[in-house]
């Protein structure tokens, strides 16, 4: 019997394992380092299983009550060892776990892997075959394991090509030792600093201590991982300084977090999230290549910090951690993009953040306004997207207005609307000073109608998707007709102004301008917007808003100017004087002069300023 136990037996891999090993050994991987993550995860599972079984089976832990993982390396011997004192494996379990793949879908997975070249093939754990990632870096793999339940010890060995062998061995301690004979092209991993970085990247929060030892060095074995993740701790036991330190570490920001969002979602999808609202704006916030800073974990094992699907791009400034037990370990990039669980987590996170922002806006007004100043333009991008969150985003918006320097919400605006006002009026222009001094505001100031200042470039774009707030429509004051006739003016000359519109001379001036400028403008009309200025340009109702056109032309210099509507103030002294002197003035020069003035008032650069000055001088000399 003793001889039988020592007998070495050679066995063949299951056909699918052979195919898989061939792919693993000969494909080019973008993340070969994941082999260590896989083996540590397997060791952690073995420790977890033993801890669970020991609850009902007294004495199973024996003298080794402290469960741990030990990693050793030797550059001289070209080996890496991963040892745990977990549940261990029997002979049959070694055959079942390492020699066969019973899991369904393996053939489909193998076919998918064959079509990949240099892509990230780190998805193998998705099919329960993470152990085989060892062959990305190892020529041979030995697995020495002693089962905690039947006490037998066996050595499993394979080069990943010609099957494997199993023989009985003597191993004093319970658990498993995996020995890797490292390939020549993988000697980068025979470095303790390199292994330390991999462990802290992927396995920092494994719930068992991980020790690292360089066998070629006299340095002592050292614990590498932190252990219990902050996001799994009881919130009541976490200090403010701990949150701040964690925030600084994961975000690379140096400010204090404005707000910490730490919660546990339970239900159809289970996950834990630890997120932070920054206080200050990162320098690269508007960099088109900037990615979010959410780290995705699965059962405390780091998966990726490059998961654009876990949080909307318009919340990219929020750093944090999401950990879920419902996602498959080692889920691939391709699977992340189409994973329904990820989509549900994203929705849950987004709603949670928006609710927290709403609460912050209600309770800490000053802090929220500072936050909005730094991140409001990015949040507005969420309105540009077609999503389910517009109703939560719109109340968060804050604007300066034509009334004073106070910043208000849309709900505040609705309360400020005057009698008979049916629309939310706004003025879009990235130059706030231009807006404040623009003639476009004159009649609105006169009638005490508040106008929202839309000063972010994104405003013109989101307004196309979110055209209403509650039952009120957004209306640009620089585009199309605006009917304010039902709103009383504070100007006592309003009646007089109305009568002057029928002035024959004004009609004659309009006709002259229409004729001379027919190739440059779409129409000339009497203005009901102007009370002080003589003339103004307005976008056609069916055309592009003036500010939008300017933004588009910044990206397309060859884009032609659209024809605007020219509005004139029939009560302005200059307009009255010109209309009375039409018979004495060169109509072409007059028309060109007035169009140039309108462009100046609109903040446009004249294409021929010299001609404008000459026409102006000639007009005054006469």
C-alpha cells in the first residue's frame, strides 16, 4: 500500500484544457501580470473555504488558526512560489480542478480567444480557468497540496503541453504551494518590487495577510497588503482623516473631499460604493482624454480603473471604489461594455450621486455654489446626453441673471417670473461681460423680466435636448420673435414708442435697408427689444442661435455666416435722424454703416473697419 501511494501517474488533459493552454502559452497578452492576481485569488478562496468549513467542523484548523498567503521568489533559481494554508486539495480535486474544465461555455470562450491578437485576454477567470494564466509566465508549474479534510498530500506537475502527472508526497502542513518555473521572457516578474506593485494593485484588500519574501535576499518576509478595505468597514468606525487619506490616494487630488458618499446597495444587484465629491477642480477636468477615477473591485479583488461604463462621463470628476459580488471575476473589457449588471450599478450610482447633490444644494447652499462653480459645466453634459436623469439634473443647475450678481436655480427663476410671462428667457454667450452690456437685454430690464445667463459652451447643446423645465419652455432672447406685449413696461414712453412705429420715414428706412442688404440679412424689422440702442442683430427663428453659430465656427472656420434679422429702434435719435435724411445720404454706405454697428454691438470683429470709419466720418461731415 505504501508503494502504491508513492506511485507517479501520468494523465492527459481534457481536450478543452489542451486547447486553452495552447492559447495561453502562445498568445500575446497586454496584462501578463494578472497571473499573480489569479493565483492569489485562488489562495484566498482556499482560505475562505477552510474558514467557513471550520465553523461546523471543529478541529479542522488544527494548530494553524491564522490563515495567510506567502509569496516567495528567487531570481537565481528563476522561481516564484505562492503558498497558502487554506483547505488544500485531494488527488481527485487536483484532477477535477486542474486537469478538466467542466464549466459550460468553455468551447465558445476558446473560439473567442483564438480570434484575439494583442487584446487583453484577462477574461479567462470568467470561465473558472484562472489557474492556467500561470503558463503566460511559467515553463512548468508544480502544485503541492495537502487536503485539510483527508490529510493526503499530492504533487501535480505539468509543462502545459504534454498532460500532467500526479504523485503522492509528504507535506507536513495543510494547504497548497504553487511553484512556477519562470520563462526567460518573463524574468521581469523575478523582482520583489514588481511583485509588490502587482499585489498592491490587484490584491491589496484580500482579507488574508499576504507576505512577500525574496529568497536571494537576507531581508525578512514582509506583509504587503492592507487587508480589510475601507469601504467594507462600519461607517461609524471610520475617522474623517481615514476617508481623506483614502480619497487623496485614489484620486491624486490634494484637497479635502467636499462630501463622502459611502453606502451599501442591496437588492436585485448587490454592491458597495465609496465615492467622493471633490472640493477643487482638477486641472485636467476638460481634457478630452481624461478618464474617470472609479476603481472596480469584485469581492475585494481589483479588476480595473478603466471602466468607462461604471459611471457617466459627465460625473468623471468623482473618484471612488465600487465592489460587487454579482460581477464575474476577471470580466473582460468587452464584457464590461455590454454587461447588464454594470449598467444597473451605473444607474444606481448616478441616482445616488444626484440625490446627494440635491441634498447638498438644499442644506449647504454656499458649499454647493462653490461646487457648482467648479463642476457645473461638466454636469450639464448630462443634459446633452439622452438619458433618464434630466429631471434630477435640471434642478441642480445654477445661473447668473440680468437682475443682479445672485446665482439662482430654475425653481428660483420660476418664482421671479412676472405676470403674463410664459417662457424662461435666456441669453447664451461665453462672455459674461458682453451679456451684461448687450442691447439684447434692454427691454427685459425695462420690464423687469429676469434673463438667465448661459455662459458655458455646453449650454447651447443641452438646450436642444432639454427644451423645457416643468411646463415652461426655454427661449433665447437672441433668436426669433419675442412677444412681450402683454407684459407692462416701466418706461412711461412705451405708448409714444408704439405710435412712432407707424412713422413713414422709418418705413422708408426699412425698405432701403432691405434692398441694400438683401444678400447679407434675411429681414429688417422694427424692434420691440430695444429701448436705448439703435440697432441689433437677431437670429432667424428657424436658424441657428447667434452664440451657437459662433461656437460652431470656432471648429469650422470655413462655415459661412447665416443671414440674421436686423432690428431697428424707431425711437432712437440716430435712427430718426437717418430716416429723415434718406434723400441726402448714400443708401449703400448708410446700410453698410448700420450693419457694421449692429455687428459691433453683437461683439463681432468687422471685416473692414477702415471702411466703417470712412463711412461714419463722411456721414457726420455732411
